[in-house]
C-alpha cells in the first residue's frame, strides 16, 4: 500500500494564497479610501482657487455708491468664468467687505473675504484692500450679517 505525501505542503500553499488574497483586499480598500480623499481635496482646491479668483476680480470692479450705502450684499458675476464677487458695508466704520465665491458640487459655496476701504470721489467706488484684511471666515460678529 502506497502512502500519500504532500498534504501539509498543499495546506501551507493554500494558507499563503488566502493570506495574500486578504492582504490584497485590504490594500484595495486603502487605495479606494485614498482615491476618495484625493477627489475631495481636488474639489476643495478647485473651489478655493475659484474663490480667490472671484475675490481678486471683485476688488478691481467698480461698485456703485448706492449699492454700498446699504448693509445688504450686492453681487457681480462674470459670466464667462462664473466668478461671483459680492460687497457690502461692514458694521465697522469705513470698511467694505468683499467676498468671492468658490462653487463646490452639491455643497454650500466656499467664501473668502477681504476687508477694504473706499477710494474714489464721485460715482462708482473703487476699493482698496486693507493690509491683513484677507480672511477665510466672515469677520462680522452677527451671523446674519454674513448671510445673503
């Protein structure tokens, strides 16, 4: 009678294959998670850059004096690039806030703010950025002053 050999070797090979499969599965889940994170970061960076562009565009736009006499946001939009900048008088004397919007898919816009002061005499107002006035949050004390 002939005895069979190699059963333990076959079991060891099968165990190595199962462990390798588990390792590959775990690595696949980790890569999927990293990909989702990279996509989220890409969306944020795109919205951030759009908001910076909109804010800088808004700073060089003429704003009518009548618009800036109220405490409501008045917005201008550049249609070709979909840049939106808004301005309103701050609760602080002599300060006008400008904000630029960055659009995030299926989320609230990302807003960046710049504190400015008025220059110009009659008619349209030109805005001059205040030193240290760039903010990534609304500088007003009351939350209602930041809403549309």
